[in-house]
C-alpha cells in the first residue's frame, strides 16, 4: 500500500483525497440529475453541495480532534494549531462530516423555506460514494481505521510495504487497551507487525457499496425523508455491527474485549457504538412516522419558480 497517488518534487497528492473527491463528484452528478427530474431548484441544490462539503470537512476534522485529543496532547503551541487543521496527516470523523453537512441543509431550508427532506434525500448516494472512496483511501494509507488482532481465519496480515501502519501501531500504539509490541519485530531495519488483524477498511468499503445500492431503492419512495432516515438507520447498524466491533479503538465503556492470536478480535463499546445506538432508535422512530404520512406529491419548485428564485446566499 502506498498512500501517495502523485508526487511532483516535494508536492504530493494522496490517494485518500483523490478517492473521496471522485466519490463526491459522482454524488454531485447523481444528486443533480435527480433534483432536475424532481423539479427541484438545481442551482440552489448545487450551492448546498458546495457549502456542505466545506462545512462537512470542518465538522469531520473538529469531531476527530475532540474525540482523539490524546494524539495532540503535549504538542507545543503554536505547532498544535497547525496539526489540528492539517488534514494531510489524516484524521476525520464521518459522523462529524455528516453533522456539518446537515447544518448547512438546515440553514438553506430555513432561509428559503424549503422541504428539508426533499433535498436531504438526494445527498444519500453521494455520502455512500464518499464512504467507499474514503475507506479505499484508508487501505492505501495502511494506517487508518485498523482492526483488532484476531485468530479468526479472515484475519489479514498487512504486507511489509505498509510501513506507516507498522510503525504507527507498534511504536505509537494509539490504543492503550492492548500492548501490540508483542506482535512486532525488526525486519530489514523496519518495524513490522506480523499479527493478523480484522481488515476493517475493507469492511467499510462493503458497507459503502451496500448503502450505495440500497439508496436507489430508498429514493423510489414518494415519501420525503424515507431515504435520509433509512441511510442513518443502516449506516449506524452496519458501522456499529460490522466495522466498529472489530476496530482497534479505545473502549470508554468496557463491557467485552477479546483480542489476540487465539481470540475473536472484538471490543465493546467504542464511542461510535455509543453514538450509533441512539441513532438507530431515532431512525426507526422517524421512519415509522414518515411511513404513516401521505406521499409527498409536490416534488419541488416548478421550472418558472426556479428561474425566479433569488440567488443563494452563503451560510
């Protein structure tokens, strides 16, 4: 795995950024096409996308920093300020990004008196594509969202070329719940981790693919908000159950831990688990409410009102 997509002199472009960008571009294309088909304000929708991306990145980084402060503790001022905003070193929270994007949508629906769900539903495919691209980028990085050491047959041994992964996990060890040094050794002057781990990055790719396919079935519903809350429900279920359970993350609420060469590689409960559980309950409640409401017959603004609508204001 090599995190660098392109290098020109000292300037580098990472696979992570390239793949997320491709996911966003695909999402913009699909969302814009559906907005036009439904008679929504395409210009306003594209403006929403632009600011949702910007504030989504802010929210993603902010939540990551707040929930991973131990990685920044001890860094002297003012260097810590640069490290906090430096996305090139990696570290974003998907939940934080979604919160940032939703806040932008709320602003626009308040400012222009829109139906929030009619526009929010169209963001679902793009978010799923972004998850796919981001998790493939994690694979290329080698060091991100790593899984717990496991004795299960599906355990994945990272190749020796994933140096950043080995050094990060063996030397820095972001998770104090397990001493990983016992699974590390020197090889050709490099620190190498030899233990099999859950390939949680690939689990995340599979989750993104499932959500992307399901989104097109959810969007067939004429009930505004159906796709939005279906996404939150199944993203929370799959993220918590299929990915987060096996990730090497700290356990603020320690209920069960099994990791090692002869163990399953399971940990309960991480912060993402604790966030996902109430989201599942809220999503089910909202879906029940939406199901009992009449169909949304008004798909959006008419063509004439679209032309007459005022230019969007930036949040």
